């Protein structure tokens, strides 16, 4: 068997891609490992497969519970820095932020099947074994999930130097209140999704369209972010802006760009509990 650190790294993407919360992932993995260590390991023919199956199923159950207790329409995943060298092995399998948000339109079983097949390249017989269903049902669930998503395969994209330059231009435009430049940078379908958690409030959870997005982002900057330090970072394989007051992270904004270089989505995380581990 692998050492504890290696197991945690291996199991983390399976839990995180379902739950989107680091503490929840760690709780699930720890609980699975405790139960595993209490078993007679020699009786388990494939310990790694057993652990992955256990983590996935426990994560599914916790995700269902979290969904029932959900208090807000917009609940964004906890951001993770994905360009850390020593953590690269586990973080390569983390979904990009946009895909993660999109997968929230699926139920937990559809999400699990889609992830196992499309992100982790499992075969349907393996998925059926993990989720304790039939091969045919696994195929049907995947078909249903794809119809909901209207796409074929998730891309685990990486941010680029080009994206970084683009964000530098965006920050400059926001600071100057340069509406014309911002209009050129945003797609017609641009939207801002904001998550402040249960302790704070945002001006709007969902904002759509170029004019409303510019009004919102320039207002927020002028009234709440003008004196903050801004850093560019890679979050969940996408370029992001981090807003700091001293050493305290106040806001993380993850950007989605379309193939034409226009901003299509801004995911704004203000929830302090989701910013603590960045």
C-alpha cells in the first residue's frame, strides 16, 4: 500500500471534483482511511480500487446532504491554486473552474458517472462496479448527463501567459473606469456569479450582460477594492485575480475566456471560509 500522503493525493481529486470543498474532502478521505485501516486488508483484493470506490460513494452521499441544506442559489466551489510545483500530481486531475460550475447542473449520480468516464477515463463496467449499478444504467446516466450539459468532454484547460496579459489589461481598464475597453473585452453573454457564503452579502448573486457587468465591476472596485492589492494567479487551471487587504484575501475572481478572447464568465468568491486556504 502507498503511504498516507500519497493516498491523500491520489484520492483528493475524486472527492474534490464531486464536493468542491477542501474540508469536506479531507473529512471524507480521513473517514474512509480510518475504516479501511480497521479492516483486514489482506481480504481486499484491490485496495486502491476499494479506497477510490469508498471515497466516491461517501462524497456522493455528502454532496446530496449539502445540496439539501443549500441556502443560496449560487454556491461556487472552493478555489484551489493549481500551479504549485510539489502538488502538481494531484492537481492535474482537478477540473477547471468553469467545468466544475457547469457540473452543478447535474444530480450527484450523473456528476459521478460523467466525471469517472470523461475526466478519469473509466470504462462503464468499472463505473458500474464503483456505483453499484448496471453497465447499461451507467451508459444511460452518461447520455442523460451529456444532454444536460450539451457537450461531449470536459477540458482540463490551463491558464496561459496570454490570459495573464489579458487580465492585466482588464485590471487597468477597471482602475481607469475605461468603459470602452471593457466593452471590447466582454462577450455579449458575459455573466458574473458571486458567492459570499452565509456570513456576507453580495450586491447580486447573478449579473448578466455587458452593461450590467461593467456597472457592477466598476462599482465594486471603486467602493470596495480601490485600496486593495491585486495579484494574478492560476486557480483551478484558469486565470484569476486575487484582491488582498494586507495579507488577508478579500476576493477571488476566476475568469473564463471564449476562443475569441472575450470574457464570458467571472466567478467571484467572497466567502471568507472558501478563501482561507489560498
